[in-house]
């Protein structure tokens, strides 16, 4: 980029200070990049909002689709300055899907191999899925 481009401040994650790729809202109403807030909550064993210092009572992260679309539009509009468009993230696996795969794996040897292969694939897709599987007790 030859010319400095000003990034709207609300596109930046309060933790990483980088443009959010997968913005999510926590129970306190603050939006973070999914990867940053998950590392904050799960790796650091912290359960407070980095901005408000309030306890995060519900670890469910709600995708902020509107902000993600705004960021993607801004990236597209600024492509001539070397800004790359942020791809739409794949949704992380849900606990119910993990439980179903584990339950299905117990029904037969053939299903077990198929389910284990699917679990391995899910784990390799992204760090969020890996953390979800580990939290569910999948080694």
C-alpha cells in the first residue's frame, strides 16, 4: 500500500487491534474477533469481558453478521489500496453435532471409522472446532 488508509476503529478487535475476520458478540454486548475472544476465554481461563470487566456468564458467542458484512464491503471498496477481502467464515461445530457423532460411532465398527474420520476433519478445519472437541472430551 502506497497510501495510508484509515481503518474504521469499530472494525478492530479490542484484544488484537486487528481487523476482525469473524466478529462475535459476547454476553456483555461487546464484539470481538472469534479467535481472540476464544483464546482469552478458553486458554487464559478468564471469564471476564476484556473491555467491561463484567463476568461473561454465557460462553456462547453470537456471530455479528452485520459487522462482518460491513467489514467485507469496506475491504472490497478499498481493494485498490491493497486491502484483501475477508472471507465468510465457516460456522463452528455445535455441541449437539459432536454428541451425535460420538453416539453414532458406538453403533457399529463401520460407523466408528466413519465418525472418527469426520471428527478428525472437523478438528482440522479451525481452532474453534478443535477447542469445542477438546471441551467435549474428544482427545
